């Protein structure tokens, strides 16, 4: 079999319905919408359709996700259609959740698998059946149908086909919305089938550290609480990108901290803990430090949600004075100086137990694991953007990796791309990860669900046994000594003039 996926070549069925052997259920004749060559054997069909069942959000930006409520291979619901020559093999009762729950309602649905093959349970038909009360309307994100079927037709050559039992007055011509929806669904099934044949493995894995459902549910709440910041944006940058990106990062951090730090003993629950449960969640023992906080938005969201910490940057931004006073008090103009002697304890923001955030921190990025080790931080989150080493631009040709002590180290980093890891950005991320190991941190990676092409995050929150804490401290201090010896790094002076992020 060729390693190149066959071209998706759909053919409308509308113009030759009389030639198509369509489904029939309870005297209802279904309408075939379109078909295409299958490009994969029938025993792959169920694996391909499972992706459609598990991830409806891939085909509609209006759907957040689906949740499985029940799954069984017996006691099939009466509302699921019966066909001559097809036997039901399994059904999944799922709930579709809308991305905008204030606008679109959730919808429950049966996903029923059928087989036409004697002596085999291999499915070749999947029927989606929305569950709606009589007289109720379907949400906008769902096709206007009683049922929608994906079929693997045993013709020569075999084909994939979508057939529907449409609601009254639903247009089924090629110019209608139903046809366009079916076209997208068929292309997706065609692609999933080929991926199953070739054992396709996603190069980027999401939700490795924080469960998708918990993140999405909290993000929807945070978005509603902070979306007003778009209208009051003070910078020249795109508010839609920056506001929703930092809401996403704050959401991730809140859930990461909840899972990382021990719970406090709260014998009595406050009223706010019922409506705002995150305000009772575990958090870093010495708060957070937003390292190079820029416009201060991430600091503001965390402060607004009850977390303690500071955001530091070389200069104040226009936005700073437009935040509430509690946020203004947490935003500080400060110049980072890596040599420990330059930080009197009373003035240092790098207190033991602090959690350090580097969100596109540029020149500060490589310092995160180093200072986290030296100052005994409770962890750090780094979202690298521009490639910097300690006192110069990162150069993949001249900046050596630290010892990774593992042959599959790079494979574990969830780098994405084309898998070759030869791009400059990939090499930089590999170097940062090796630096984290060198400084004694267990390397964890996550591809964040934020509107940015630079969404790869490196997390350190657990200390390694090897190197030991003492060895890691020596490694970090050696880096400091080397930087000091080169004499290139110069702490930048704080700037008094506000400007753009």
C-alpha cells in the first residue's frame, strides 16, 4: 500500500439517487448526500469512526468536546433505527458540549454501530441520532436531521457514503448547509481511516499534565470573568490574542498548582469556595513571580483570582495604571541580576518556595531553571519564544547541549513539527530541556491550548534524584560563574518610561 494518502474525491449523490441503494428504516427512505472512494479496508472503519465519536470538536469550532454517558452492546435504545440486513453491535450515549454555553445548548446523542457482515462484529455503519424533546429545536452546531449515517459500502471499489434522514424542509442540494457539513465530515472520516491504516501518531500531544475536561470547564469560567479586558485594552497589540492567551495560561497554572502542591486544612468552607472553588485550591507556598511580566495581564488575572505574587519587568507599561490597585501593587519595575550577592534578602522577589513564570520571557528564558535551583523555588513554567542563551543569542551550531543521559530524551519532549527536530526553534527547546535536567529538574512538557504558535511549555516542579540537589546546585552556580567570567552579561537598568508590550 502506498505511503501517500489517496486523494479525497467526493461525488454528490443528489443527482443520481435512483442508482444508490440507500438505507431504509421504518418505511423511511434515507437520502444519500455524497460518497468517495474508501481508501482503506472495512476492518479500519470502526477505528476511524471512533475518532469522530470521541472528538466532534475537530469538525466544529462551536463544539467544546463530547462526554460519554453510557456505552453498551445490548439494550439498544428504541430511538436508534433498525435496518434490514444490519445488526446493531454497540452504541455510545454521548453529550455534546458547546464552546459558547451561553449561546448554544448542550445536546445528547446516540452513536450506534452496525455490521452487515455474517459472522463478524466489524462495523460498517455508524448512525448519529440526536436526542431532542418533541417540539424542541436542534442547536445550530448540529445538522438539521433526525439521523445521520456514515457507511462503508462494499462495492468495487469500496466507498464511503453519508446518508441522512433530514428534518422537514431541510435542503439537501450541494448549495445547502447540510451538504457542506457532510462534505467536511466525509473528508474527516477519509483522513482518519488512512491514519488508522498507517498507524498515524499525533506529533503533538495536548493535555499531558492537566486533564482536558478540567481545563476547558475552568477556561470557560475564566473567559467570562475576564473577557471585558478586551474592550479596555490599553496596548497597541491585538487584545483578542493577548487577553485570551493569558486567560488560557492562568487557567493552566491554576490547575497545575492544584495538582502540584499539598492541600491546606480547611475545616469550614466559605461561601466563596462554593461559587469560586479555585480560591481554596493549593498554591505555591511563596506565591508566584511573573518573570518579565510585560503588560502585566497574566499577573492581573492571577491576582484577581486570589493568588499572591508579583510581576516584574524593566519598565512599566501603559496597562499597569489601568488595573485595580491590588494588581498595581503587585507590578514592579525591577532589573534582573543573576549574581546572588546582588539581591539583598529584603529586596529579592526570588524567595524560597516561589513559583517562577516565564511567558515569552526572551532573554530571561534560560535563567528560569538556573534561578529556580539556586533560590530553591517550588517550580517554574517556561513558554519560550525568542531564542536566547545566557548572555547572547542562542546559536544551535555553537551552544552545546547539556548531558541528557537518555537516548529517547528528545522523543519525550512533545516537540511537534515534522518530527525531524532540525528547526532552530526545536533545537532551542531541546537545549532548554537539557538545561533543566542539568539543574536538577524533572522535565515535563505541555502544548498549551492558547492562540499562539509559541505554545510549547516546559515545566519544572519536581526535583530529580540524579543529579542530586547538591550536584544541581553546583551545576547552576557553575553557569553563574561562567557568565560572570565572560563578562558579557550586563544587568539592564530599569526604565521609567511606559511603553508597548
